[in-house]
């Protein structure tokens, strides 16, 4: 059994690297959005031409990024969505909604202070985790049946 | 043609009433989440029994509310998602993600200050509106072909 | 909003009647399996001819009953599955599995002594209830936003 | 033709090993739930934190296990469900229901004393077997056209 | 519960009328192909213009008839397929295959002399009947729980 | 049997009126795009605000119109697509492609001079017609089995 | 591009071998039912136990064979269905119906004398061929763009 | 992440070669229709026999080509549709409609003079490009996160 995992959400800390590193010995593949914030914001206009209106600047970029997001979520068995300390992160919740509607196994990674705000998202998840290490432990258990000692 | 519309998101202003009132003469049906904040938060424990742990308190309630949300979105032709001025509103973005994945026509209602934060959600929408009146004008046009004079 | 509800599972107590009676004033429709035990067991051979082998006797009946079960679950928004005190009730769990895979909202009705044995089924449900009255209260809340006082 | 097979149900005898051993020379892949009973029961709380309430203890574990079950059933061409002599085994019937609704080929492995209780499940199956050897013979025939001599 | 039923297959005897008459008091709706043999054969060329080549004559007609067949099967809860004494009746078996793949409840109506030739079709059915009266008895039982006395 | 029909394509002649008039006595419902050319082109900017760039002017309008098109095609049993004498009419072919992928019965209405250019579209259709009267005759035959005398 | 092809239907001539031999140099994989007539008829009872009633004898076998058929059709890009000179061959038409409903590309292989009887099946096909060589030429053209010289 | 791309539309310039050449170092696979115009037009009659009527000549060919188109689009993550300077190109718009309905990521490649005529198609796309180089830059960005310098 190989698990395909999409790592959605917050892009300002190294949580993805921690999970990938921790799962190094497991039969998993990872996908993720482009995490270079500037490239992600500007990809639309850099490739397809400048827009004087910021709304369309963002729009073109968001659609180009959607090609990658859609592929990543569709191919995934598990979608891990990380909500960080800052920002609105509506795209993270949007990805979670898409994943839920597509029947993907959803794992949320968030701090307790957001429990109430995330209750609808958490209610659709198969696990609510607090640390990247917990995500890794779930992957290890799901693949090998082994629990942390 | 009858349009079924689900009104998702912010529950602290009267935007739903404005849309329903404005569309009074149109062939539309509306559904929405329970907008009584206290009832929505406590429905799980009031019906199914108290929980000492706030996480499970929220969890039980979020799942009961999901019965209504799921029904409302599945039955809808159009899902209108309102992002207000305050709070995280991750459930609104989650609903938008579900609606997008289910192929529903998505209309977003939000102020320009959130344009950048909502760019991924807006990119999946068929209209980004600023006022309830604009939503009504879209419904009127879609059903009757009439534009505001 | 009208809710279609399929009442699956145990057929030896009056739990269905209690729910239907309690929801009399709500915008709901109910469906259920044939609850006449003898008719349900014998429908195959009575209509389609005797079978000397009990396995095929049961097989013919189970398939005729499946016409009704399949229709009831497919049409439902909510599938309520009742696990009683006695018997294996594998058909109840089978219905729950079908309902879950079809994306129906699942409500389980069972006593605490079965919590451990039903944990996988409960994990797929949006509510685990203990009495028919709780099921009614959920239906009332989902449709009207009203909680029991 | 390679067949992917999910082996669901009873975890207290070596029926899985018998099938895997018997099918050693066939073009098949097998998946199964975690069969270490203690790990399976406790995986939720060991990874995600203790719960004072047994219901939530079970709930967390059942959801983590569901990640593996869902993947196993979705990837399978054939789902074999074994009902043993003891226990309620509602999760086995639940898996069978999911498999049936997802259009998987279903093979049931059970003793004649359960024929009547399993008639609805059996009615959805493509084969009702009595021994692991019969399951192997079906796999061999399906893949190679060879019958036992 | 209302059942929608599509009556597919043989068009030279009055089996459809017998079923419709027998089910007069039940909550059912019936659909069927055009049973006027000449009209069914010629509809394509009469409406869309003559074809010198019999193959295209038939082709145009078969496609126009497919509009009705497809609608009838898609709307149906139950597809009854009647195999008569004569002719190849490949369209009946084709309809049965479509109905099976679309998850419809399939009832076959055929004489025992065709049991062997129809074994694959029968294996996908929920009932194999010998007379229109048996079909009616199934419909009555499924809708009302009543067995013939 | 009631047929729902979406009338897609050319908006400069009265072919829709001819079909609706001809089918006045049949059990059919019709839907269609907004056929007021100016309203259709400008709906986006009139409702949602002016755009200096013609591309985004068109974009906003096309998306608002898509709400109606999507609803019309999804609700349809039959999609009739009319290709007229002039213009590129790529939206007509686009609607035809969507209808085909969604399994709708497709009827094309076009003149012989376009046969070669439309061969891929025609190949996915159940009828290629030359006049609105032929479309009406198909609807009449499909619903009543009656051919033109 | 690799094409997966399921070869359904008649089992008394070597048409499968001719196609497989002709397509030796192409990027294709083939699957087919068990073509050993005796094994196919008896597989159910040989593996799962004798049945005194021929109907159940056939039934058990047909279901075991359905495991292979279902897998073969689901995995296929193209389903080729051969109707031979003799027998009812309802299983061939049933397979064609399933393939059509599942959106598979359907190629029929049959002699002109059956054109009228197969018109509904042919109307759902993308090609009606007369010889195994024509099937091979289609596969070669689809994969390489090369036509027979 | 490997991206599967179908290159649909105009066959008279070397835009496909430019994209394939530009993406040489990327983890992509390409599929496309047969671009030999004469072979594409005549494949039906060359393989399956002459037709005196040009309509059926085209029809047979279009259906054989549909086997390849359908496979190419179904397997694709991204469908690029090129609209050239000349011809009606309704098959390109038809492919775009199918791709949109199947949830594929759609990239349009067209000149500004066609913006108005393509507004409905563009509204369903995730990028509207002007040159093959822009398509390549999108593929590179989606796969590697790298923007053109």
C-alpha cells in the first residue's frame, strides 16, 4: 500500500519538511502547492501578462495555482491541511472543503486556540493533530500498524 | 426554471434577509444554516448530552449542523457564500470548497479588502459580488434575462 | 426544506413509530423496510416459488427486500440505523455501510453497551443517539433551528 | 490482469494468512486492516492524546483506522469479508455495505450457521464461501480460468 | 414511496398491459419503449429522411429510440426486462446491461427454457420471474409489504 | 414521461419559438440561454461594475451567463444545439461537448453545408436535424410514439 | 498511450487470437472472459459445492464469472463485443450495455445478417466491424494514426 | 507529480511540437488527436468500407477518431485547446466542453481577435494563453514552481 498525500495550507513554517523528513522510511508520496509566496502571488501576470487591476492580477495567479492544487488533491488518498497562527487562510479551508466533498481522508493540523473556529472543518476530518510528528505517526500506523513506543 | 439557493457564511448581519426580500418576486427557493448562534453552538450537547471537553462539545454540534449544511448544498443550484468583516469564517470557505467540488454555481459576497485573501475562492466562483443587491440582480438576470435599469 | 429519512435496522420494538409520531409536525417523509418479520423472510419463495434449500429460500427473499432497501436509502437525505439489544443485525450495519458510501447523513440509535462494537459505524455517523426522542430532536433542529427547552 | 483484494473482518484466526499463502503464485495484491487488536483499539489515543471518556477513546481510534480501511476498499477489485464465530462484527458488515455501494466484487467467508443472519449481505455478494481455500480457488479461476482438479 | 418502472424487451405480447393492469392500485409509474413495431423501425427515416442503405436506415431509427430508452431507464427505480420466445432480443439484454451498470433494481421475466442462456443477466437481477403476475406481486410487496394470500 | 429540453446555440433567428410552438401540446419543458444579445454581452459589467479591459468585460458576463447554462443543461434530458449560418458559435459547440460528457441526449440542428465541420459533434448526437419541425417531430415521437403522417 | 481492451462475446471461434496476434506490435493489453466453456459453466459448483437445481448451478457460476467480467470491463478503454453465428449470446449484449453505460468505447464485431437485430447495440458503438482484421486496423489507427495501405 | 496533457484543436501549425519541445525536461506526457488531416478524414471508410453518402463517410471517421479523443481527454490532467486563425473548429470547442464537464484543468491557446467569440470557453478555463511558450511556462511553473526570469 502506497499513500499519496497532499499537504495543503500554511506556507510560512517548515511543517511540510518535518512531515516529509519524518516519513522518509514510509511508502508515501507527497504533493503540495508552490510555497514560494512571491512566485505563487505573481505567476499569473508573469506568464500571461500584467494586469493594472489587482483583482485580476490575483485572479490570473489563483487560477494557474488551481491547476496544481486540483491535481494534488485529486491524486491524494490523504489531504493534510495545516492552519497556522496568522492570516485568514481561507484557501486552506477551501481545500479542506474540496477534499471532504471528494471523499478524501482529511487530517487537520492546528493549535487548540483554533478549535472552535475550525469545528466544522474538524468534524469532517479523520484526525485533528497538533504537531507534524503526530501526522507522521498516523501515516506510520496506517501503513505499518506500528504505534509510537 | 426554479433556482435553489443556499446562503452560506456570515450570520451576524441581515444579508440573507436582504437577498430573500429582494428576490421575493422570483422563482427561487432559499436554504441556509441555523443562524441562531447559541443554538448552533450548543445543539450537539443539548440534544445528545453534555461534554466536559469543549472540543467534543463543539464536535457534536458541528456534526448535527452538518446534516443541514450537506442537505442545503446538495440541493442547491447556486451557493452564495458571504465573508463578513470579522472572525476566521473557515466554515464559509469550507462550504465554498465543497460547493466547488460538487459543481455548484458559486457566488461570493465580500468586501474588496478581502480580495487578496479570497483569491483562490473567488477564482472558483462565477461571480464576486459586493452587496446583497448585486446577488439579487444576478438571480433576476439568470431567471428572467432582465438587467437593472 | 423537506427531509427524506430511511429508518433501517431493528424491527422488534416500536422505535419507528415513536420517531414518526414525534416528527408528525415536521416537513419529513419516512421510508423503512417491511417490518412484518414473516413476510420479510418468506417473500421470495411465496412470490417466486418454493426452494428446498434454506440458503436459496433466504437468498430469493433478501433480493426482493433489497429492491425496497435500495430505493429507500437512495432517496434518503438521512439514514437512521437502529441497533437493538438482540441478534446479529448485520443487515443494519450493511445498510449503514451503504449509506456512508453514498454520502448520506447517518444517525445511529443504540445503547451504550454496544459503543465499542459499533465504533467504526459510529465514526461514520453525524450523530449517535440513545432514544427515538433524540432522533426527533435532531430532525426538529435541522429543519427549524429549534432546540428542546 | 492483476487483482487487488481487501481482506476485511475477523482478526482472531489466520484466515488471511491462509489466503495469502494459497494465492502466492497468483497475480494479486492484498490489503487488510491492522490486525493487532490492541494497537487497533488504542491507535487514536496513543497518537492523538488520551481521552477520559471511552466513547471518544474509541472514536479517535476508529477514525484513524478508517483512513486505512477506506484506502483498502477503494483500491480493491474484490473485497473479501470474513464473519467469524464470535462477536458482533458490525464493522465487517459495514465494510461489506460500503464495498457493495462502491460496486466492488464482494466475496463472503462464513459458516452455514450464519446463513440466515447474513442473507442480506450474501445477496449482495458474488460468492459465499466456507473456507479460505475456496476463496483462493475463486481467485485462481478468475485470474487463470483453472478449476481445482 | 412511489416506484418508477421501465418495462423493457419483447413487444409482441401483452405482458406490459398485464403488469400495468395488475398494478393499477399501486403507487407506480410506468415507462416503456415505443411498442408499435413499424413506427419503431422507421422513425429515423420518416422524420430525418430516407436512407438507401438499410444499415443507416436502422441506425437513424435506433438512435431516435435511444432518446426514449435512455430517459426511461435513467428515471427508473426498477427495470423489468422481458425475454420472449422468439428473436434475438439483443436490445433487451443491452438494456439490462445498462440498467445493471447504473445500479437499477433489475427484474427479469422469462421462461425456464432460457435460464441457461440468460444466466449472466439473471445473476445481475434481484428477481427472476415467470409471469407478469409475479412482477405485480413483487411491486405490491415492495410498496406495501403485502404477500399474495 | 415529461421531457426537459435545453435549446442551445444560435440566437438570431426564431428557431426556438418554432420548436416551442410546435411542441405546445406535448409534455415538455424548455429552457434556453438569455437571447437578448446586448443583455447577454453586458450582464457582467452592468451588475458587477465596469471593466476597462474588454477581456474582463466579456469574462464577467460569460460567467454570469454560465450560471444559467449550467442549470439548463444539468436539468435537461435532451439538449438541442442549433448551429446557424454565421459566426464562430464556439459556445454552441462547447455546450454540446458538456452535454455529451454529462450523458444527455443530444440533437443537432444545422444545415448540410456544415456537415463536415460538425462531424465530431454530430457523431456524439442521437439525431442530426435540418429544421425546427424535425426536432418537434422527434419530441412528439419520443413522447407519444406517433410519426408524422 | 496504452489501450486496455476487453474482448467480450462469442467463445467458439478464434477471433480473439486473431486480434491479439494482429495487434502484437501495438501498445495494447487484452482481457477476456474464461473461454473454456466447461470450466465457465461449472466454476460455481466445482468451487462452492454442487447444486441439485440447474438454475442455482448456473447462478453460482455466472456470479463467479462476473468477478472477471466486471474487472475486465471496468479496466478497459475499449470493449470489443463479438456476436457469432449461433446461440442467443445475451451475455454479449449485456456486456455491451454495461460498457455503454460506463462510457467505454464500444466496437462491435458481427456479420451483416445480424445488422437489424443489433441496431440498438450498434447505435451505441463507435465502430461496427466485420472481421477481426478491421478491429486490429482500428487499434493501429487509434494508437499510431496509420491506415492500412 | 507527473502531468498528463491532451493537446486538442488546430492541426495546421506546429504548436504541438513547440509545446512538446519546450517541455522536454518536464515530467509530462502528451497525447493528441491524429494530426494527419487526410487520414483523420478517411479513417472510417478506409477501415470499415466506403460510403457513397459524404455524411456517413464523415460519421464513420468521426466515431473512430472519438475513440482516441475520449481516451486522451479522460486520461488527461490538463487539456490544452488551440483555436487557430481559420475554419470553424467546432471540434476544438466540443473537446473543451467535454473537458470542462469532466473537471479537467483547461488551458486555451488563442489570439486576441477571438476573445469575444471564445468568452464562454475562456470563462471555463484556468488560463488563456497567446503562445505555445506561455503554455510551457505554465507547465513548468505548475510542476516546479519556477517562473520565467
